[in-house]
């Protein structure tokens, strides 16, 4: 079956039809500030409600350019020593924030029964590469040190995030493999990540328009982020991935970025890393934060988190 003939789920088709009827302009047309507003608005319309948790607390940690805002999520008020999830949001390195990803982080904390710390890294174009990876690495190292402000003893990190956050998940993990933090990364779990040059893949051409994330917006995000594509902190697969910790990768079947995730998972397998790869057919990029509009995505998110939980239990 050709890429262009892929199955589209009914709830996905209904959501895409709704977006088409709404009209709206792409982020490349409206710019960063309006794009951020659009993403927040779409989240309010299309994302599932946040779960109630015992702990939802705003924090901050030192960063290379000042304090980095963080948010701690935990289903338990008090917790014995154990792993902590570091969550890095998506949005093309330009849009997205802690609030847009609030519901997803509550879901992760609930399903994994682990503390989750969401990182509010600096965004392009105001803060181009390498501001984002600098902030994410600093935050991960701070979390690994079991700071008093966190109120939890951390024994290992589980790093996860979606899209641009999937890229930063891989980059941050690689940095902490190359220069270890106070505790190891026990699992990394990038969600539909940008791991390589996406423009070289058939999925980028097949789903270039009409599936929420477009080729035009991807090109604009890349320009805003700037940086050198030959730098492994920009494009992870140009670097050494041989010592990567156990990994869970998921992709969406109708995503321009799908083949980048496929390629990365296959590369890790060839390097000898233990990998779970999940590709969810018939659904689009961004489904983890659009679960009210596309309820079938909740089951996919559950499958992904089940795989993460399995991997964590094997290595905690």
C-alpha cells in the first residue's frame, strides 16, 4: 500500500475536516507569537482534561541564561527513592509551553506512577539553537542531583518528549551518556521525534499538507531554530548513538516525521540498543495532546506508556 493510500481513522478524519472548515493560517504565515496563541487555543479545544494529582507544583532551576521554569507532577504527595520522568515539550522549538502540555504530563504521572518534571526551555527565534538543548541538559542534570526543592530522591531519569521535544529527548540523553549526571538515564522515550533530516524521507512528501503538521511549517520551524545540521546536538543521528540506553520510540502513521522515527529506531537496533518501536496507523502528528478531538489517540498513548513502564521496570 502506498503512503498516500494510508488508512485514516474516523475521528482523525473528522478532526482534519473541522480544521479545514475553520480555515486558519499556518504558523509560517502568522509568526511565532500568534503561533503560540494558536497552539494554546487548539489545546483548549482539542486536548483531554488534566487528571487530578496530589502534586502539581511550579519550580525553577539554574540555567545557562537564568532560571529555567519547571513543573513537578506526582500522583503521590510523598514518595520513596526512585526514577523521575523529565518531560520536554514539542512545538518546533518555537511554540509550545508547560501549559499546553499540562494534561499530557498529568497523564504520564498517573499512568507511570512516577514524578514528572516538565521543562520550560527557551524558545526560538528569540533564543535560537543551542538555547533549547542547553536548558534541557541543565534541567536534567539538576533533577538528577535530587535537589531539595524537588522533595524526592532520584535514582534514575526517564527522558521523554514529543516532536521537537523528541529531538531534545535524544540530544539530552546523549549528553548525559557522554558526560554522566549524578544518576543515569535508564530509559529514553522520544515521541514522533525529529532525529535526522526529515526532508529526505518519503513520509515528509506523502504527508506534506492536510495532516496538521505541514512541510511548510516544518521548514519555517527549522529556519527559526537555526543552528548547524551537522551538529549532533541539532541532528542527533549525525552523532554517535552506540551507548544509548534502552529506548521506546513511537510514531504516527500519517506524520511527515514518521520515517525519521523509524530510521532512528532501526539505527539504535543496529547499534545494539534495546528498543521498543510503536507506529500507530491512521493518526496524525500531535495526537498525544489532541485526545479530546481524537479519542482513539488515548489508547495509543496508553500503549506507549505501557511500553515505557515495562522498560523502566526492567532497568530501575
